[in-house]
């Protein structure tokens, strides 16, 4: 995700907002023509709306222009995505930003919310690629005009509601006997449900987190690692008949389906919660790519630790939502190119975390950010000893905002507040993305 402001646009110019019925060709021609005409546009939105309506909004200083269309001869979601390709040479959009609009849009669509593609003029030289993002807005995105690719998927139950008495042969082969398999999977399932419940509690009532929570709730199945081989997992999708193929056969089929060195492959639509059943020292969830032997395809994983010293429930929820948002932005199984678009995405991911913390830790978190802002202004540079900034009162207040924290977790959230303060002082997401890039070396 890139750094484009969040939210539903506020519109003016009611006469232009009247609904018009057009063909796809008419829509694309008008979209390009109006965009070329309105050269002062700073933000441009392509918005799926209720009842197969497509909205386009051009925002200029002091005035916004909204037009609403019902396209007679095409799926509204296909029309929006075709609009991105038509706009790419006009705005312009670089290949990466234009190409990732589809997976971002369809990821939001699968969560059952309205995808709003947003583009923002960059602050750099004329001709630089515009920034891009996809917001999730409340509303029903589906209609009878949807094509089969974008039609509402059939309703499914909770992906973590599993019948552990009916396991595939490959999963059973990971354990000495069926009783051990059932006991271990029950433990993993409980850990996954606990983490997910903490994420739900944090996301509740936070609009910016709704699509991320829906991704966790609807698109993440349970998985188990294959011992002795890094990056191989077996997923346990609900409602599927047990697979009788042995592990070796699944592995061979996956090797044939996922060739080495053949270029990036798309991740599966679903992702995998990978709980650690044994207690350890690691406390934070992490995102990583893996290969799923069950489906013979790459899969995104969210690894959930079971530490001896648990984090606060609020902290766990924030961290899992952060990593889920990270996973939602990854669409192909390859190492990301660390170009300017990558760091724009990292900056936006940080802002998502800051937003969560502002909502769940309130004024105590904001006071910590303010303390770091003051210290940065005094120093005129990055702080040599940021851990000395928060006095005892502020540290105690920040801890109580989470229901009580140990020193290690308190340091974690203080460091996030420090990053948030750097963004506030820089005052610009592009500059903040440059800061993150420099800090990464």
C-alpha cells in the first residue's frame, strides 16, 4: 500500500454527480479526456459504489468534481481496473503502481467491502509517477452486473472451524500417531483463535482496520510447518475431504508445479496462520512467504508465537493486524524490489500502525509522541538516546493504556511512538519514506 490519504472523498458540484448510463468505451474515453483537461488535479479516485455504480472524483485546490456512471455493457469492477490502465500514461503511473492496482483492489473486494482506488500527485518533479493506494469503504460491492471473476463468492464458515478427527494422510505423517496429531493441532488452533480474537478486539470500531480484520477472519486458514524443511507448510482448509496422498507425493507434485528460477509466482488468495505450539522466547508475530504442499502453490504465512511471557492482549492485536496488512500488500512470491514505491508502501504500513495505536492507546500514546517531537526539535537531529525521553509518569501512563506492560513491550511501543514523532516532524510521507530507507541502510 502506498501513501495516499485515507477516506471517502467529500464532494461538490452536484450537477456533475448525476448518474449517467454509458458504455465501457464511453466511460474510458471520458475518464481520459477529463483527466487531461483538469491538469490541477491533486487526488483522483476510482470508486466502486453500491448497485454497480462507478464514481470518479477529481480533487483540485478548493473544488472537487464527482461523476457517477453505470456502465451498461461490462462488469463495474473490470471497468475500474481498465480505467487504471487507461490513466497510466496520462497521470502518469509507473508499471509497478499500475500493475499492483488489480491485486490490491481484488483483495479488498474479497473482504466484502467497496474498493476505492486513490491516486495522488507526487511532490517531486513534473512527470514523476503518481502515488497509488486502495481504500476499503463500507457498503456492498456486489451486484448482478459482476463478471464471474468478481462475483460474490459463495458464503463460507469460519476457516478456523475444523474437524480435527478427519485429517489428510500427509498431516498425519508429521506425527507419531493420530492422538499426537489431534492434540498438537488443538493446541495450534487455540493459539490461532486467541491471536485472532485479540486482533478483532483492536479492529472493532476502527474503520481503517476493517478490511484487514476481514482478511484475517475470512482468508486465513490454519497451517502446520513441515519439520526439517524451511518454508514448506501444509494448510488445513475447512470443509475439504481428507487427501489420501502421502507427503512425498505432495512434495513431488509441488516441485513440478513451482519451478525454481522461473520468475515470480502469484500467492494463493488465502493466507495461512502458522501457530507455534511449543513455548519459546519469540514474542512477535511475523509475516513470511512459504510454499503450501496442500495446494502446490506459494502461500503467505502469519507466524504466531506462543511465548513464555505473553504480550499484552492489545499489543498482540495491533501486531497481528500490522502483519496481516503487510501480507495483504504482498501478491507475488519474490523478494520485493526496494525502490521508491517499496518505501512508500512501508511508510503507509507504519501510518496504519500509528493509527491503530492512536485509537487503542489514546492520549497516553499521543503524549509519548509529543514528548519525542519536543526532544527531536531540541536536538535538531535523530536522538542519540531515545529511550531516555519518556519520564516515569509517561512510561507508566503508556503502560496502563495497554493494561500493563513489561519493560520489553513498553520499549517496543515507545520506539513506535518515536517513529511516529519523526513522521510528524518531517510532515510529509515521502520524506518519511526516505527516512525509513536511510535507516535500513
